């Protein structure tokens, strides 16, 4: 359970900021519709045990919010992931907390909460264990997918 207390603290902190995103749905992201011209997916990356982004990654989310509005995206799907360090159940919740954090930024930049779907992939790469490389920043991400 290495790092699980910091993960739980990050989840609790993110939930406090989730009130503006109450209209978002949590569930399975729909498959991308056939013929969808939208680019992506895009990824933003988190520090270990954190559910908040640094300024550079926050700027990337804001860039994607503007892009979504400019090309008239009607729905954004956010899939949150965690690395394989710690408890898998806590990592699943951390992935969702990360998606919720990104959703709050998108909403703050004018994207409708009703058009955001959040999902969690839990631990990246599921049941596979990569030993010392389990603490991989590339696994601590939210994928932003434009739908419809």
C-alpha cells in the first residue's frame, strides 16, 4: 500500500473542488462515432499521488477546451489513469479524481458540464506488472477524447 495515504488525500482534496462539475456523468465513455473528424486523444500528466495538474498541464487542458469550442465538439470524454503503485481500488478512485479535476478546468473555460463524460481506466495496463517501472509518469494521466 505504498503511497495510498497520499493518494486518498489527493482524492479527498479533488472531491472538494468537484461541486462545479456536478452535472458531469460518470460512466463508460461511448465509442468514437464513425466518421468523426475530431483529432485526439490528448493526454495530460499528473505527479505521483496527485489529482491536480501543474501549470503547464493546466495550460494544455485550456488549449483543448478552446479547441473543442472552436471545432464545435459536442461531447468530451475524460478517462483517468494511475500508475500501478499502491492499492488498485485507490488507484481507480484516483483516476476518477484526476478526470474530475480536468473536467472542472474545462467547465471553468466554458465547456458545458452536461457534455462531459468521465471514466476511469484505473491502473494503466491492467493486470500487467512491470516491476521498477510501475511508477511511470506516462501512466498517471487523463486522456481527453473529443466525441461527436
